C-alpha cells in the first residue's frame, strides 16, 4: 500500500520546495500518467486564472481556431482535436478538447461562454461561419464578428463574389517583406445592408487578395478570400478589416510554435486527458513568455532553463 502524495500548490513552492517536488517526479512517464488522469478543467482553470480577459486588460480581438494533436492518434481512436481562443500577440486564453465524432462547431459557444466579450471582435475561419454563432455573439455576448466565407457555403460565397467589387472605392494596400518572401495584400470593403445577403446582422463584406512571392524560388501564389462582419464602415475601415483578418491567420503561428518548439505533433501522450492537458500547458508557456516580452519562444525557454526552479514561478507571479 502506498501513501498519496500531498498535492503541490503555490504555497508549497519556493526554491527548496520546487527542487524537492521536481526530484520527486521519478520519470517523464510519471508526469504523463498524472496528466492523463487529471481533469482537463483543472488545468484550464489554473492557466486561465493567470491569462484571462479582465477590465484591466480590455481585449479588442479574439481569434478562434482548432488544431489536431496528430501524435495522440491511436489504433482505435482519432487524434485529439483542440479548439483555442487566442488574443492579439499569440496569448491563448482558453482551450478545450473537441469530443470525438463531433466537429469544432459544437465547441464554439462553450469555449467563449465564460468571457465578457462586449465590444470584442471575434474572428474565425469558414468552419465557424454559422448563423447561430453570429446571433449568439451579437445578441448574447454583445460582441462583433468577422468570419471567412468559402465554398462550403456556396450560395453565400457566390453572392459575395457577384458584388460590384470593381466599383468599390474603399480600399487598402499593404506591402511587406520577411521570412524569405514578399507579400502584397489588398482589402476592399463594401456596405451590404439591404442587398439581401442571408446572414444575421451582416453589415459589411470584404474581399481580401494576397499576392506572395517566395524570394528563393520565385514561386508566386495568389489567394482571394471573402469575409463578412457586423461592423459598420465607420467602425471598421479596410485597414482595420485587413488587420483583423491577418490576426486570425496569425493564430497559425501559435500552432507552428507548439509543433516546432514543443514537438506537439510528435508527442506520444495519448491516453485519458493527457493530450489536451499537455496542449494547454504548452499554450500557457507560450502565452506567459509572450506576455513577458519574449518574441522567440525557443530563446525564452533557454533563458528559463538557466534557473529552472525559480524563473518559471517568477514569470507567473508565484515568487
């Protein structure tokens, strides 16, 4: 018979406490086993208590997107699929696991329900371009939306394509170079009230065109995306619409860091709550490092590793 170990809390830590607790975890397998049985709600509650929407920090934009933890796939079950809400700058404030045999759509309102979203613009990709989501955001949460429309909604997509975009005068052009490529983006916006678009509260439509050139190979790619929003022209100019759309695409950078720096897709933690708990901890680490000014997560992790018993606790205010 073995004795249960007293749960570690903030009050048990300090330099010596952290050292002893770290030494008590005999192997990576022990940590993985603990995370697989710990309810994911406890991990989310802990991280959200540090990174949450508060009156002191008033968010203007919140991006929603999902990601599969590919390494968690088993012979009998699919990979864990995780839905996240991310602030500007790549700070994840909420994350949950999408139940197997369902889609991200079912987790949208549950993910955002705990937050005061009044006045916040929520962006999402085409998977979440649902009329019920738009009504819930505007009516229940007093928020705004900007969502992408693709061919999975052919009637709405065709209606957007047929708008008189060549006559639009509200335009914005941006050019930039970096990461081995040169990119030009154009944004055109059009007020569509009274034009019969079948979507709740839609006020503006946007046509976003991206022209990208890979500097090393010379490869050119072009992409045109349509989006809709309840924001009026006086509230969201073409420049603002472009910034919101780019921020939504920027959530992919968070997913990229989880894969490349933390090796999420290669992780073999598959059982129980392990995949979502580990994903939450990775997002929490990224958010904490971003909040303390680290532009490179890899460099931030190296700095923290120099003082592993104190620096992580100092970053989250426990020392």
